[in-house]
C-alpha cells in the first residue's frame, strides 16, 4: 500500500464513520489526508493526524475521534493494525514487510512512483537532454531548441506535460523554470506566491548546457544564487554528477546481474535503512516540494538518495565464488527501486538520467 493508497483508505474510513452515524463531520478529499513517517515515539509504518484535524468540527476529543477511525482503518485490506499515540495520532502498520511492499510498489509504478497522478514524465518533452548526453555539453535545451540529433527541432515555444501545455522558459529565466517544474509536480498557479527566486547569471545555459543549468537553478533555495560551482565537474563532489552517476550504477547492476543469470526480486528484507527510507520518502518529498513551491527540496532528496545508493551498491552483486541468492536478488530489487526514484525525480526537474556515465 502506497502513501496515496493509505490516504484514500483513511478518507474512506471517515466516510464510513459518517455514513454509520459514528462521526458528524464533512468528509475530506483523499488528496488532503496527509500521511507521513511516524515521529519519534510513534509506531508502525505510517502515521496520520486526521483525528486531530476532525476533532474540532466533530466537537469531540481527538483520541475519541481516533478510536472511531482507527477501528475502521484496521478493517482495510493490507492493514495489520492501527494504534493511537500522543494526543490522537493514528499509527498504521501494514501487513508483511514494509520494505518488500515498498519495492514492489516502486517496481509496479516505474518512474511514475511519487508523480502526480502516478504517471511518468516524458523526459524529452520536459526539456531534458537525450539519455546518452554528457553533462558538460553546452546546448539550448532551455529555449526549446536542439541540434539535429535532438528530440525537438525548430522554434518550439511550448511543451506538453501531463496533458497540459506550458511555455518553455527562456534561457536563464529561473522564475519561469521554477513555474514549469512546479506545474509538473502538480502545483497549481499561485499569483500570490512569495517565492521569487534569485535570477540566474546571464548566459548560464550557453556556458554549461541545459541539464547542468537546470540543476543549478533548481537545486538552490529561492533566496540563494544558482549553484554553479563545480556543476560540470565529473566527480561525486558535483551533486548533479553524483545523482546521475548513481542512476547509471543502478542500471549497471541490473546488467551485471543479467550476465550472472539472475534478476531482481524482493524475496527478503535487506539491511539498508537509509536507502529504504529515502525511497519511501520520495512521494512525500515531491508533494511537499509542490506544496511549498520549493523544487530545491526534491534536488536535495535526490542527492541524499544517490549517496545512500552509492554506499549500498557494493553489496548487490555476488563477490568471488558466491552464487546468486535470495539476498542478492533482494538487494538488486532495492537498488533498482532507488534508480527508479532517481530517474523519476530527474525527469520532474526536466533533466535526463543516462544509462551510462
């Protein structure tokens, strides 16, 4: 069960409680029901504060509302148990291994995992360089123009994304780029938005290329200047290189496993809590980045996911005389899930994810 599915489960529990006369409140939209990882002292896989939110309108104590909802959430398929903690938080434990369920959810969704509506972004339409492009090749992706071997020819002025048409930002226009990316993340236009990002240096795209320029303008907070330092360096101290390299390593692990005659399968729990948490947090990070109009949050999350994957990668393939086992298949499945998160996150930013680097 994904966070979005759990949000719908909670919303249905509220609806049933209202229909059964156990609660007198307005049923919230599923998209407004927030689930998150349990806070310190909490239990289970996910937690929600929906009972605290509805206590006022219901005219009842939060823990009492939590009891009403908890017994209905616990009946849902895939839910093992529900506990009430603190002032009225509902902590939900899902059936089976949370890590294995997470990996299977990512594998099923592909690069649509964590995306608005669960649909992957077309990287070519989003303005990313072709998957085999190098990081340091200057081009004019930001203006919609590409050379003869590119995917866009001519003076394109718009791009179709998630069945909408948005203007392509002009080169070096950081504010327009943020608007484009936030739309892709699912944020609606907000004329009153107070985030006016610091402008990019003139000529940035011409100097470093489309992918590097996008990263520089999207990975820094609105009040900071674009992160142009080391943006073309082919080393892990360059965050963009690190993220793309980690994705390429995930793809290389899949190829290596194929040569050894095995494929990914989430058969057992893998001891990789940092990487697992990064994968699990991806949908929440995307939603928060859209809600707070801060695409730099996604960039930082991708960097953290890349660091966790690069630290984990050496355990995936058999070493020496080892034979492929359930442990190797499970580690590969987790690495592939991390690679999927990196590819999907980069596509949201309009940046390509090379198979080789």
